[in-house]
């Protein structure tokens, strides 16, 4: 991944006008946060052998919820943000509960959340933006601190938090154990239901945070925002080396995957590639990157075994 990112920087730096400019790099940081914040939670979900495809509509609905709460329901900015975070935890916990209590596949549970939140976001707004009231807090969240985009700062802080949780806490070890062998983890005394509910509640909160930051950036909530974001998030996690089968993955790998996805997207825009072809090219590059990652991992494992 590091080599691929370096190559991308060299190629795009010499072919895409303005790619290496400070403004563009700061813009990429802001865009990376939209993918990265949710990706930290999805990394743990996939390590546990689950999947969460509700990210895009969850982010869009969160932007609507905070805007509605602040502008139309008279809550004010801070209570509206708190409401959005609590709601994110609730719909995430619902997906986790369906998985834990009724053994509903996480793909189906989060697909239901995906559909419900997507529809609610558009229904509540009639598919129109909901303008946020003037607020210094939202200006800060959507702006910069010491020249660095606030969402990027939030992303980096959360990265270190989740990297610590995954590597040094009992909960993190439980997530790896569940993904590696769930029956064995249960026999070892790990509460699978609690782990799964917490995992999806966490991704719900992270989606809500991303939605709040997106609303602050746009100045409004939009039920149609963040379309397809879940695919970029999952792609970043998998490109970073997290096994879809569970039991293996790192936050550092996901960070590199986020950078990879962000650089590709930015480079294609600067090169003036047709917007429809961008998805095709990005899809091919992602598949190739994952294949290379899988081959290298298998060779490294074979070398260790011999």
C-alpha cells in the first residue's frame, strides 16, 4: 500500500495540474475524513467477521437529523448534535441486536437499516437541503483549526483511539477472537451478543459524527448526500488488508486504504476523467489492489510456514 501510494503521488504529481498544491492536499484531508471516520468502526466490524453496508444513508440521515433538530425543531446546535449521536448509536445497536438475538446475517440487518435511513432522509426533507442556522460551533466543525480541516483532526484523533482499542484492550482482543473462531470465543467466555451490539452501535455513532461534520461543511443537511460512501469505506478497509472472512486486520492498514482511495478519487477529478468512467477506473484499480494484497499476504504466510 505504501508503495502504491508513493507511485500514485509521483504519477499524479507529474500529470495532474495542482495535485501537489497545498490547497488540494488539505482538500484531500477533508475528503479522507468522510471515508476514514466510519472506516475505523467498519474495520472492527469486518475483523469480527461481520459487514455494515448502511454507512452512506446513515451519514446522509445524520446530516438531516442535526439540521432538522437545529433549524426546525428548536433544539439548538449542541442538543441536535447530541440527538444525532444517540440516534446513531440506537440504529447501530438495532442492527447488532438483530444479528446477536435472531442470528440475522449482518448484511441483511444493515441492508434494512440502509433502506430505512435512506428513505427517511429523503422523506423528511422532500429531497431538499435543510439549511443550518448560523453557528460558530458548526463553522468550526466545517472549517479548519490552525489551517488543518477540522474533520481531518477528528479522523486522526479517532484513529489513535481505535488503534489503541484494537491492539491493547480486552474488547479489541475479543473482536479478533470472534472473527477468528466465534464458537471457540464463546467457549472461552466471550459474550458474542455484547461484542456484536457494541460493534454496530460504534459504527452508528461514527456515521453520525461523519454526518454532523458533513452538514457543517455543506451548511445544510441533505438526504441524498454520501451516496455510495459505504462502498468506499469497505473498499478502504479491505484494501488495507482486513480479511472479509474475519480475524485479521489493522487500523494502520485501513488508514493506508483510506489514503489510497482518496488519492485515486482526487486524481481522477483533476485529470478530467468523465464522472461515469471514474467509477469504472476506480473499481478496476481497487480490485487489482486487493488482488495484489492477497497474493503478497499468501506468499508471506507461506514463507513463514516454511
